[in-house]
């Protein structure tokens, strides 16, 4: 046995591993995410300091006060808004989705929503899931306890989600049926600087919605003139609350994916704000039942190989092949 050969070959393997590690570590800081979310009014984490209009970070801790957006937060006095859709305005419009569901969602058999909603577990509403497009299912992405939320049917319900860092950016949001702010299908925008004001970014008509529809999940791309609606340029993915008249659960009609009055509250819709919407993903593609409610949404950029990694791997491989060629008699 030639011990020197083993030593040199091992060194080559280590060189490749090291170069691959360098390439994998060369991710830009922008690839990192910071979870922002809100919870519904029935969540036990609501204590007067944390209220349903606040944007929270893991802990949970208040990262943005709802009152800084112009929302009401006297929870125990009965005058409060529920922020139930959230975006930083720079979401890629892709089919790589992260989402949450409400307290009574069941999910399709074999999905992680279904497993988390099973009797004795009953904690689907606090978790974040990713869609599995090829399987028509979903997979647990973030357990609620990693966010500091309480599990269980009477635990916390995550009802708005943004995975990008909201600091220093505009915040886009919507509120529910029972809020004081404005119509529940309206997208609002605020700079959150403490002025306590918001502006209307888009009203229901620009999205083809009924004035009484409740938009309760949002991923928004408003990168051209942020804060200003540009129909035909800006894009949004969204879903509607169970009791919205455009859903079959609110109207009493038969479910028909993408059809006004027969939508599922788990259908994801897309609009360019020119007065209409179309179906982006039906409930079944997300591993959800038509009577489930998807109540929080964000998108994830399409995965691409790190540019440095294949280059370094190629250099390392050529070095190894060159070494092996020189060894041959």
C-alpha cells in the first residue's frame, strides 16, 4: 500500500471540499431573512402591549407598533384594528410560496397542514408552510414555537407574514372586517415613522373585488415608484377571508377555482390592479381543501445556483484530474 498516494489523494479531496465550502459561504447578506408577522385577536400572546395591529418579530416582540401606521390598538377597551395582511412591497411574484392557515383549516391528507391539524395536535394555525408544487401538498417550514408563539387550538394564530426585513422600507397591509381603519379589501401603506398615518395604496375595485371582500393574505411587488400604485406594472398575490362574498364559503355557491362568487378562501389570486384578478394557484395545489382558509402569505425568490460555487468546483475538479493524469506512467 502506498501511504503517500493516500495522503495526496485525501489532500485533493479536502481541497475540493474547502473550495465548495468557500463558494457556499459566499451568499450575499440580502439572502438572509427576518420574519415579521402578526397574530389574530384571539391569540393568547395578546396582552395589551402586543396587540392585533402590531407587526411582531420572533420572541415574540413588537417590531412596529400598529399605532405608528395609524391603526387603533386599545385592545382591552374594544377599539382596535386587526392587521391581517402584510408586505414590504418587494416580493417576487413566483410560485415558491410560504403561507399559514387559520384555526379550522384541515389540509389535504398527507400534507403537513393535515398533520398539524390532527386531533391531539391542533396547532396548524401558528405554523408557516411551503408549497410542494409537484406533489400538490405542503411542508412545515417554520414551527410556531421558533417564533415564540403558543401551540394548540387555543394557541396563537399567525395571520400575516413577511420574511424580508421591513426596517427602512414602506409597510403595506390590510385590516379585517371588524377593524376601524377602512374597507377590508383595501391595501394600505405607511412609512411607519411614527407619524401615525397611512395612505390608500389600492382599493378593492382595482383588484376586481367586491367592496365587502376581506383581503387577508398578501405578497406585493411595488418596486417602481414605491408607495404609488402603477396599474399594469405593480403585481400582487392575495387570498380572501372565508366570509368574503367573492368566495363560495361566503356566497353559498359551488366552488369553482378562480371564479368570482365561487372562489376558495385558500385560492391564491393575482392582480395587476387594472380592475381584475385571475387564479394563480388553486387550493388543491397547495395541499389545502377548498373550505380551508389561507390567511398569511409570502413569496420566496426562485432558487438559483450560487455563481461562485460551480466555478470553484470546476477548478478543483480540473486540478484533481490534472494531478491524476500526471501520475499515470
